[in-house]
C-alpha cells in the first residue's frame, strides 16, 4: 500500500524531518499542530484559547489538503503544557467539532515545541 505525503502552505511548514500529514489506506494521519501562524515562525499571540484556535485551524488546513475535513476526524490527541488549561481549551475545541465528537486523549507534557501551550494531532477518514 502506498502512502501519500501531505503538504500545504495553509499550515505551518514542518520544523523537522517529518510531514504535515500522511494519507494511507483511506485514512489521514496528521503531525501535531502547534499554534504557529502559517508562513511565519511565530506563535499566535494570546493565551490557551487563541493558541487552541490556531492549532485547530492548522489541523483543519492539513486535513483539507489531504481531501478530508474536521467532520471526518475519528481521533485526536491534545498535548497541553498545563492541564489547568483543559477547560479553556475545551471551550474552543468544542466549537470545531459537532455531532458525533471524535475520540480524544488529552495529556499534560513537560514542554512543547517553540514554547507552545498546546499541540493537537488527528486521525481522520478520507
């Protein structure tokens, strides 16, 4: 089975040896998306809600470049620098998904790339 590398200018470029996403066997696997503003190396200004919104916009762009969308997401993983931000993150997260929500894990991590407060990855259907 072949895999297809996904790359879009509508999401931040990879900052290492990885792809923004991979399509394989009818599914899309995204790299974790931090709240970088596409085309820059700058994190979006603001707190966890602004960073969550930007990370989800970046995730949406990768999914769309693969021919998928947020409504086809079956699993997300949310990495938070501080679990105390869970409720505020969740408020924004809930506005991006409707109906049958995807399965989700949320974990606190010691540190995220570039000092981000959040990183989100997803698995979606095509």
